[in-house]
């Protein structure tokens, strides 16, 4: 939520931060703004709407500014207007502030300041933060000390970045539960909410710790804790290829990320098999811990929650290990019953999702073992879990998650195999699983070849008024994810459930103009699926089946069929259907003229409740 960028160095700072902002636009696109030094004060340009609106006035900014900060907003407090766009000034325009997160006690602070005569120009909590910082600054600098005093008064989650007209060439940043990464350069330093924004400028990054304050000039970076004590820092070298954070010839990041999945499937297995074919997971718990675990709770949001459901299917079928999957927001307030021998697994692409992070902290306070399955290196969830397995999927830029989902399910599969190996589970054919996983990338390539057929079907069904997503077993999990993709990027209302549940209510919605997408990769329930298909068709609905190349009866019953290759493991055949489902969502969205990489009202990383 919200993109933050800052630069101090020798380059045209306005150009640099605007470029960084473009690389962060997936974090918020309700408005954008930029602050820079101008005529002894601070100049600000900001516009409601997408970055192009800001770009159209960027010519008014000086080309010789050597430091600047910039922001793209996902609105929380106050509508997406020019006035509410960041940066915000304090009372005397001494400081300009950009912010990601929520200052929960902003109303109390605002009332207090209003009593002292402060006048506010926006409805945002950020402007209140700026006024508090400005008020502290009036009592004396340096800027980082004023910020330190101010944040002691804030409750909530925030990353704040501040510049001052009295201390040119300095950027102060504070992190509390919203991500901030510093990029270290030669004669220049910078910061951003996410690593991809920094990659064209530097590969040396420093992920800011919780409750730390950083002061950047062109040749120094100092990081201190809330009491001003200097913190040691350990930069990481990022070796992601820059191209993986760019569109690389595709019309949208989403399409590129769907097409990256064969590579991602290989990547997340890389280094995770021993020569004898056994699974090797670096840095997870020792063997006796795995022998002791009596229950697994998987906690996540959205697409990551759907990956968790696949984990449940696998852990229960392969390991007979009781597994529950919780929405993070429900788990954290739900007073869950937790066995001391249980394992809590937190799945998150960004590693920063506020509810998942809070659920993790709750488990830690109850001394439950925690394991993260995370994509973004050094993110909060990755750092705070007892152990973390990275999905190694590379940067995911499009707001709707695709390749991260596939990678999360693969890592859960590797984990299930690893536990089966340690527990010497009878009847688990680990070598067959290993073979099926090693073939999966090639099968994913084949599954991508359905794209032409997907497009043809999308053209026929694009005007659907409602989409059902149905399946049984693992296919029912996939149905939830397929529905989420279509809903979030093509704005098609969806109704998703296990196929057997349809007749217990949702069937009432079926009529001409309704399309039912069936996942049907499990031959043991094909005849049940065919009955469900007939029930839809009898009421005027159209049926699209996602099935395997070996299936015989489902295709005959369906109006349209998309076939994926059959994997040696049924679970993985089911997983492959996510590829044509994602492509279907993409092509329907494109035909309906939707903003694919930046769906309305959504943002990539949900760092507020
Ligand atoms: C949907 C989507 C979201 C995220 C959810 C969790 O396409 O992207 O539902 O999956 O917000 O985000 P992470 O995985 O970053 O915790």
C-alpha cells in the first residue's frame, strides 16, 4: 500500500524518484506527488489519479534538485483528491512528509494541534503527522531528533519519509510495520518501499529494521533506534536480474508473470534436492521437531490463503497431519486453540501483509513454532518467523498474484515431502513425487500453449454476468483462486464453491448468461462433475471445463474444454489448471478493457488492516 521513493546524490533527483515511483505504482495509484528543494523552500507537485497526471506537470520541477521524495497513494484517510495526495507540509512548510500506513490516533493529535491554531488542508492522517513533526522541529533540530520525538506520539503502522528546508540534502526515514528499503550507492543514497524500485541504481540494499530511523545524505547513511542509539547494519547484495522487474516485451506484468511460471517452478526447486533425490530444505527445524509436530495451522490472506488450502489437502492426504487454514484477519482476533506442539505456517508473497504479520506475532507470543513461506527477501514476515523458506519466484509486480501462488504451492509440496521423508511415512512414493516435480516445469510450458484456445473462449464468454467456479478436492481449491483472479482483474462477479455444494443454494443463480468454470482433473470424481455440469446446462448456463489431456467424459459433457497435461501426481495436474484459469482472467479482463496490472481499489501489499 502506497509507494515511497527518495533520492539524494548528484543526479536529477526529480527524474530519479519519478522513475522509482513508476516501478512502485503497483503499490497504489489513487494519486501521486513529489517534493524537492526550490528557492530556499520546498516545492511540491501532486495530482489525483495515476502517475501520468503527475508526469504532465513534472516539467515545473527544477532539473537541478539533488534530493527529492515521492509517493504514490492507496487512499485510506480521505478521498483520492489533489489535496489529499502526498507529500504534506507542516504548519510553516518547514518539512514535507510522505507516508505509508495509518496513524491510528491522528484525530486526537489533530484536535490537539487545532487547539494550538494549526490549520489543515487535507483529511489525511499524514498531514497530521507532518504537523506533529513540524511542531517538534520548531523546538529544535536536527530533523532526525524531531522525527524521533514525533513518532513517540504516533500509534499505528507507518513508514514516514521527511525532508526539511532547513537541512538541505538530508532525508530522514522512519519505519514502523510498513516496509522501507535503503539503497546504498557511491556519492548517492536512496530509499523505496520495495527493492525493484532501487535495482536500476544499486544492488546494495539495507532493509530497515522495525522502529528504526535512518538519515541519508549523498555520502552517509546512519541508522538509529527509537532512543537514538546507532544500529549496526548489514547490507545485502541483490542479484535479481533487472529484466525480471520489467515488462520485457509483454503488454502487462500479469501476462509476463503468468508466462514466467515454468521458470519459477524450476527456480523454487533449485538447490532443494540432494543428489540421491531426497528433499533438502536449508535452515528449517531439526528432525526431532518435525517428529513432534501434531498439527499445522496455515495462516495467510487472499491468494496466499488459497495456496494454504492446497497445503492442507497435501498435508492431510500425504502425511495424515491435521491441518487448518485460517484467514490472517480472522486468526488474529479469533482466539484460536493452539497446541504447543503445533506448527504455524505463514504464507505471504510480500512478507509485509499487516494481518499476517500480526497473526505471526500472536503465535510468537504464545511460543508456537513459526515457519514463513515468503517471496520478498528480508521482509518482516521472513525475518520474524523462526524459520523461513523463500519461494524464489523473483519480483511479482502485477497487483494480482499469479506466479507467487504456484511457487507457494510448490514449496508446500517440497515441505510435505520433506516431512514424509523424516517421518518415514509408509506408502508415500517420494521418488514418484520428485520425478513429477522435476517434470512439472515442462508441463507448465505445455499448459501455457492453451492460450490461443483460452482467447477464443474468452471472446465467447466475455460478457458473462456471473461466473461460477467449481471443483472437487484439490480442484475446489483451484476454483477459489481462479474465481479471485477473474473477479479482481476483470470485475466479473463470481460464485465459487466445491461442486457438490452448488445444489445447496448457489444453483439458484444459474440462468442464461451465467458461465460455470469447472476444475475437473480427478478421474475418480469425473462422473460427479458431469452430473454437476448437466445441472448447470439444464438451467441455461454455459460450461467451461479445465481438465487433463487424459480425461474422457468431462470434455464430452462441456461446452468448452481446456486441457492441461497429466502429471504423474494428480495434485500437480490440478495445480497446472491454474495456468489456463489465470490466462482466462487475463484475456477476459483485456477484452473488457480493464486496467490489468492495477485493478481498481486494490494494491499489491496490504500493510494496513
Ligand atoms: C490476489 C492477491 C492478494 C494477495 C493477498 C496476500 O491476487 O494478490 O489476495 O494474495 O493480499 O498478500 P501477500 O501474499 O503479500 O501476503
